[in-house]
C-alpha cells in the first residue's frame, strides 16, 4: 500500500501579491525537493511550470497539495526533516489559521492514482467524523489494512 | 547504570558519535583497555542504553574483509528518571495543543526566545551541551546531534521546532554570540537547528 496525503491552505493574499512572494519563491525548490525525496511516488501538478499550483473549484486562494508516498516515514522526513520545515514555520505569514483539519492521509493500492475529488472527500470525512482508518493524520495515524488472507500461512 | 565512571565515559563517547563505534575506538575514546571497554559496552546494551550490531570495520567486503566486528550506537529508546514521579510530558502536550488551537505560535515563539535569553552560560557550545543538544562541528556549521524535545517534536513538529529555533536564538543573545546565526536545517534523526557563521556585518 502507498500513503496518499492531501493538504489545503488558504492564502492571506493572492499568489501575485508582494506579501506572498517568499512563499512563491519556494514553490520551485520545494517541489524539486519533494520530487527527489526518498519514497516520493506522485504529486498532482497544476501545469508544466514548476511553480504552477493545483487548479480546482474549491474556492479562491485555497492552495491544495496532493501527493503519494511509499510510507509514513518517507512523507514525514520530507515534510519535517528537510528545508520544507522552514516554510511550515513561516506558514502564518502567508496562510490563514483555519481552525479545522487541513491535512488528511489515507492508504491506496500501489500504482493507483487518486483523484482530487476523492482527496477532498477524505478531508471532509476527517472533518466530519475525526480520524479513522479511511482518513487520518500524522498524530492519529492508522496502519494500512492487513490484506485479507490471500497469502498462504 | 551510569554511576560507574568508566561506563559513563563509554556511553558519552558512543552517544556523541554520528556513527557506529567499535570496541577499539570506544576504548581509545574513553581511555580504557579494550577488555574493560567491551565489558561495559555490553552491560550498556543489556541495560538498553546502547544498541549493538556487527559490521566489517575494514570497509572491505567478501573474503579478506575480516570477521565482522561488534559495533555500538546510542539506543533509540528513551529513559527518563524522576524521583519523585513527575510528568512534564503530558502537560507539555496539553499546552502545545492549546497553542495550536489558539493559533498562538507567535506568542509561544516570543516566550521561547525570552526563556533562551535568560540562560547564563560561558559560550554557545557550552550552553548547548549543558542542555543536552550534543553539539558538533560539521563543515563550518555547528550542528546538534540530539533533540532534547524529541517526543514532543514527534507529536507537534512545526510548533516544537519553531519554539526550539526561537529558544536557540535567545541562547545566542544570552551568551552574546553575534558571530553565529541560528536557522532551521533539519536532518532525519538529529535536531532541527544549526548555527552558521555570520559573514556579513
């Protein structure tokens, strides 16, 4: 199984505003860092340019990050143990405090590419019902479902 | 477990290295004989403070590479001793959740900086060593081998690492060190903060 993660953030100012410039400057290096990170499998791209953000109909100034990883550890090491951490530390400069879950994870079969609608539905599930095996977080993590007895003992 | 000074010296030496340590190296590091080192190293493994494995130290593989040697590293397990019992961890988690819920990161960082500024120490390296960071030099950068807040950093990484950076900035001010700047430069298994030399002033 692979680990899918989706996170959303609402910008305080548009992407082309001076207040957001430091964040935008980080898009290309952070995307390059993630794409080269151990355990990285896939991410939803907004276009051919390294700074293109994901296009969607879920509201203006909502940034969506959607990716697939080999394991909790590889995702964790990219998010919190690389230069990416500095952007998380400064997130309040660019993003509003949402007061509800903004990150969701769930397990998918290897080779499967999840859709954005599916990812947003998982976030809704987490927000409505709290963490469970189908929608969880780093803090309330769930292991992948054990495969039904397909392999002989 | 660590009351014996030889054992303590061996533990401190192994724990401070960024690599697995063989018996010869540990004996040299602690200034004791290889036999005595081996005895205490294995006691430390029994006690759960060190972990051991086998590795060819010559770097050569296959025939002629020699027999694999027993090597030691700091155990990932945490040991906390408090008499009488105290539980600061749970309270810290409660406060961290409250900061998150309130969106109070900036106030918390300002508080961490003030706490750092109140520290009295001879110098940056001494201040960091006293607080358990295990500082070491790496290509002109002062790095920290140990995260003193590891468990909390696993639970609330962004908040705890941000507070740690602010605390370290406060430490710099407290020891009057204007030659270094603290920044986030995390690596798996180490502390998130590193100190670089200032070039521009």
